[in-house]
C-alpha cells in the first residue's frame, strides 16, 4: 500500500496542473469570447532561443477533443521558438470543468503540434501575445 501511495504521489507531482500554482490571468484581446487564459508565472523556462510556459485555458462551453472526449479546460506546456516566432504545445491535460478542475477527460503527451494546432487551443491574437511576452528580451532592473 505504501508503494502505491508513493507511485500516486510521484505521478501527481509530474502533472502540469499540480506544479502550476502561481496563475496569472492574461487580458484577452477578444473579451467577448469568454475564453479565460492564464499562465503559471513560475513555470517559465528558457533554453537558448526557446521558452516554455504552462498555460491554462478555460472555455465558456464544453468543446470536443478530436479523440471524442468533451472538455471545458486544458492545462498544457507551450514551447515557443523565438527565432521563428512559432509555438508548439505538449503534455496537455484536458479537464471536464473550467480552471483545470473536474475529471481528466483526456491527455496528450509529447511534442504535439505547431502554431496551427496551438491556435486551436488559444485564440490567434492571444497566442501571438504569449509569443511576444515569452520571447521578449529581459530588461535590467532599475536600481
């Protein structure tokens, strides 16, 4: 039983929804859409000209995943290739309720898609906003 408890804890700690604890709501350029987009500010990682961040997207109504499952929100790692201004999403977990709550409807693991498919998760204007923010050059702090 103790081994099973440790296995469950390890799997949960590997979940993007568990790690993402510091959500920041993004202003949408299309507020009428009802889509809520949040990023975990603690998840931003940088490697050369690549950035990645965990994003949580909640939709006003249920949507159908290509695999058939219905979901209201998705938590995914989005990787940005700054030189080409492109995005890929991976490790996406789709939930039955908004804000990454409820039962897991389905999940996708590994490198999944380019900007076109990431645009299905995020409205194009918001995807472009995320690319610009993630790929911005850091500015030095003023003393």
